[in-house]
C-alpha cells in the first residue's frame, strides 16, 4: 500500500507542477494536502529527489518538461545506476556532449556521443540524479518574463557549438 501511495503522490506532484507554478517545497506540500495527500516539507523534498525535479526560472519542473521547450536535447533516461542516456536531435549529440564535458560536472566520469545519443557515465545513482539536473539546467531554455504576459525564450549556453 505504501508504494502505491508514493506512486500516486508522485503522479499528483507531476500533475500539479505541470499546471501550476510551484516555487517552494512548502507550496507543493500545501497543494498535495489540498488534493487529499499526506505531505510534509521533508516528504516532498524526498519526492523531488526521487522524481528528479529541477527548477526552471524559479519553479519546479520535471526534466522532460524542461527540455520540451526547445534545444538540442529531447529526452533523458537512465540505464542502471551509472549511465544516463541523453537523446538529441539528429546530428547534435557530439556538440551537446562537448557542452556537457565543458561544463565540468563533477558527478560525470565521461561521455560517449553518437549521432543522436550520448551515454553519460556517472559515479553512482545519487551522482546520476544530480548530473541529470545539471544537464537539464544546461539545455533547458529560460522562460524569462518580459513586460506584459508574453514570455521570451532564451537559451542557456555554455559555449554551445550549435549556437555559433
């Protein structure tokens, strides 16, 4: 029963952050409680780590949602505890891997790039979750607010070769 409760709570978290801008763990816990889920700041903190959520422009997002906005990286996944799979647009894996390498992410041991896939070796599962968040931060466009209700999209780059 406990695991199914966690799974349902995790799905509800993903649902909430997909429709509302949630900036703090406390806000997320309140939203979960309003939806009938037992949640404390510490349980939400563990859920955030487990789901691999990251902040984009100060609000929680799922890694895949952050990447859908644009850029060369289209998906992230894991293959065990020590490998992250980064899927890119065709022909952009090598420049994206170069961007990852230049970012000098301490949790990453190395990268191997093909045409549209990068294998990222990490030290362990904990390092993998942190590295995934950092990879999302590298490639997720920022939705900086301009005047009015329109959002301007800019790209975080770290000497990204495809922007030259």
